[in-house]
């Protein structure tokens, strides 16, 4: 059987803090190597999934992740930089990490709330629900309510059952005592029909999230044909949601430029852009804070470590993902 091994450098286990539309200054925890996920969403900002996987495993030792987070937090605090959340938001699906519960518990004594942003594909598993129950804030992805649309937009692992995932989401919502939110990414011509929107809203009403976020692609997507729906469709979606849910919000704006700088511009650019593509104005601000200039970016582009993309009239910079080498 063939196995995939990743050969182009190591992944930064911690990045940021980055400005978050929901979590203020969020310190990202990258507990999954690029790009291992249970989905290969058409809109993913990191490109197509390199390895579609639905069984949790060990990718890094828990103490390695905890040590990296503690070290980064200590340095940030020493410089007076605030951290509002420690957020598991990796290059892949965070709940594929079999040690997620242990890592969350080990970080609790820092006194910073722990968030997990998950595609919800594994919440039908009891061990995954138990791990997520340890978090303070959890975001569950619900992009579709019907099988055909789900497969079109999320391109799930072939072994994943939508009906079981829906039951798992409902079970978790009943058990969880922290802040639960959902996110629905809207893609024109895929999940924006009135029927699909109504079906998603009805399901979300059953689980009762604190906020149901409606988002659109704001960074370069995996598939070039992906587009945000028209404003009229987004308005219709929002109105459908607010009729059934206590609170629904549109996430269609830019997060801002307040990325934390460590003083090492290369490390900052590569670690942040691996998970959070940098818009040109944000990158300029980061360079200024690091005391660097555009020559750093030109060098990284020339070395093939960074790629430049234009999306919706804005220039973005994204770390080139490691490509798998197939071994017999």
C-alpha cells in the first residue's frame, strides 16, 4: 500500500495572534499537518486536500504542541500582546487529532479560553464529542442539509455518513455547556437555492447555536469557479435564518491587519500564511511591525515558499503547501 510523506519543511505549530471576526485576537494552534482533512471543500483557502482521512490519529506529540503554545504565549505576554483565545484551527481538520482532549486540558491553566473550529464531520464519534466538550467555544460547519449538496460543496471522505453527522451535531449541541456557534459558507450555484437555505436553517433551529454565522469566500478558494452569491441571495439567506434562529450574522468583511509580529519576518509570514492567507495590506503592516521590507516577500516568492494570488480585486500571499511524495 502506498503512503504519503511530507518532505518540504516543517509546519509551525502555533501562529499569530491573528485578527478574527469572531474571536478578536486568536492564537492559532496548527495540530494537523497540511493538508489532511476529512473534507476537500471547494472553497477551502488552503487548496485541495492532499490526504482525505476520516480516522483520528497522532500527528504530533501532545507535549510538543502544548510546549509550543506556552512558549508563544509567554513571549506575547512579555511584550504586552493580548491573546483572547487559543484556537485549534489547523491546516486540516482539528478533530482528526486523537490527542485533542489531552491538549485542551493541558492548556487550561493558562487562563485563556480554548476554541475549536471544526467541520463537524467527526462529531458522530463519541471520542470526538468528548474532546470538544473540553473546549470553551466551538464552531461547527453546516454548509448543507441534503446529501447531494453536501457532497458537492464539502467533498467528504467516502466513509462519512451525513445522517450520522447530523445526529452527532444534535447530540453535541445538547451536551455542550460552552459557547456553540455554527458557520455556513455560501457558494453561488451550489448551496444557495431557497430550498437548501431553508433546510439548513431548519436544522440549525433544532440545535440552537448562540450565533449562526453566514460566510462567503473572502480568500482564494480551492476551485477557481467558486464565487460568493449575489447580495440579494445573502440577504434572503440572512432573513431565512433570523426567522428561525435567535441570532444570525453575516461574515462578509475583511478581518483587518492586526497580526502579531515576533521580530522574525520570515517565520511570521510563513507560519501565518500557511493557515491564514495574508492580504497585501495586512502583509505590509506585518512587515512594518517586524522592521522588514518587501525584499523578504520577493525572496520567499523566488524560493517558492510563498505564492501570490489575486482574488476579488485583492492580492493575497499564501504559503506553498508541502506536496506529498508517494512511497511504495
